[in-house]
C-alpha cells in the first residue's frame, strides 16, 4: 500500500456550541500568561492571542493511500508549517509504503538536517506522522493504542491545567497545574506574585492534592532558584519549563541547586536529541514532549524509551487534549498521568465542548480512549476540504 498524496486540509465540522450556559468566563479569556516575551512590559499582561509566537493556526494533514484509505493528523503554527509539508515532506514521502511508519519517520528526520529539524520542521513532521498512524490503524482495523503496545492501565489519570480550580475540582480532577503571572525581569515583585498565587492555589485544593506551576520559559536560573526557595512549603509536584529549551547548562545548574521541587520540561523541545541531552545529564525529572510538535507519535515513543531507561517519567504536554496523546498515555506504562488543559468556561460540561468528534472526554479526572480504528476520530470524507 503506497502513499498517494499528503496534503494540508481544513475540516468542515460543526462549531462547538454548548447547550449549557457558562457561570463565568474562563480564566483563559482574561488571565495574563507568562512567556519569554514578558521581558518587555508591552506583553507582560497579555493573553496568548496577543503574544507574538505564542500560538498560530492549527494545521490538519491528510495522508491518503492508493486504495483511498486516509488518516488525519494535526499540528500547529500555520503557514510556515503548511509550506514545509507541501513543498518538502509531501514530495519526499508520496509513493512510499504507507505502513512503514518507522522508515518514513527516519526519512523526515534525516532530510531536515540542513535547514534545522528542531523547530517548525519537527512540527510539520508531527502532523504527517500522526496522520500515518491514524491511517495504519484504519488499515489494520485496530486502535493505535493497541498497535503501540497497550493498554497498560484501565484509564488514564489526569491533571487539569488552568486557574479555575473550583471548577476543576467540581469536575472530579484531583491534580492541578496553575499558570505563572511573572517574568524574571520583575525581580522581587515577581517572586511575591508567584508565591502568593501558589499559596492561594494550595489553600484551594488542600494538602492531599498534587499541584504544579508552569512558567512557560519566563524565568532565568537566578530567579528560578530564588523562587524555588520561596515555594518549599507548598510541596509542588513539579516546576515546569522555567527556562528556554536551548539552555541545557541552565537546566543542569537548576537540578544541582534545587533538590526539593522536581523540574519538568519538554513541550518546546523538538525531536529526540534535545531530550537525550536533558536525560543523559539528569537535568530533568519529568519530560513533556508535545506529540503535535516534537516530531509525532513515532518520535515521542523514541523519547519515552530514552527516558524510561533512566527512570524518568514521560508526561506529554496537553496529552489528554488530543486522541493521539490519549492513546500514548494509555499504552505507555511510565506515562503515569496526562495533562488536560481546561480552558473552557466553568459550568459547561466537558462533553459539550468536545474539540474533535469521536475523542473521549474526561470523566472524574480520568479518560479512556475508544477502541475505534486509528485514533477514532469521527470525521467524514465530505468534511475534509483540501487547502488551495
């Protein structure tokens, strides 16, 4: 079975229109978010849509085999990624064995070395690789979680990311990650802001619940060490992505200086090599590849295997927010929980805000992916529109 074509598409699926009225707007609509751009006051109080480089248009990829079977994958960052898929990866892979996921992953990885495999090209790889696994599952009439070795558990335990802690607890979540309000440039004012937010969150969820915080690359080494000392009493499960991904030496320094809070990172690391460097130096306690950015499911499995050999857990970024993240967490024994980014408004049941038709939604802080072929997405041929 050969790949007939690979193309970027749009999905004509109904917009999410919850039946239930929200109680109040989501934290996601108004809470400022830490980011590297917080260095400058212009963006310090911005929401993600206002921060350059923070997001971008989702990119859906369709891989079609010569018998008409197709798979879908999704990545991010709009037009630059779309161009890489259309002009580089599609011509490279079309006509090759559609089920040879390992070979195809290696071709993509090796072919990007001259123009950089650690950024947008890894994101483009991700969309294609996810689509290839969806196609493979459909051809073999199996859910992807079974093809990669699962199940390893009855359901996937989740933590909720977001600042609506009352709503997260009402939904049944028992582990929580809050956002970061400060940048290292704010100095002691920033330290005070973060400590106050963590203290308030710990009071809200109690002492018997896991609590984390995500700086999103907003700190430097000095600020992180000072903050970690402040946060000792709150028994955080981890401190996530304090530094920019390129700063391997900084991560090493943090791990030597901070022994009472585990360090997690990885959502903005791409492909296996940066993860290998973190793991070999034991500069991280939890790694967090994003399957839609790191190079895809194939690359995430390689990263997981490296980490497993060193006794380091893998908890993918946004794992429970996509079918492919759910399948990964369901199958991998050392992926002990998954992140559910809870950005919808309090009061609206989660089954009313399903982002992808057919995707399982959390119930009482747990999720179990379906056993439908591929990733179980319920999307019709008629809903797939090739981009011009």
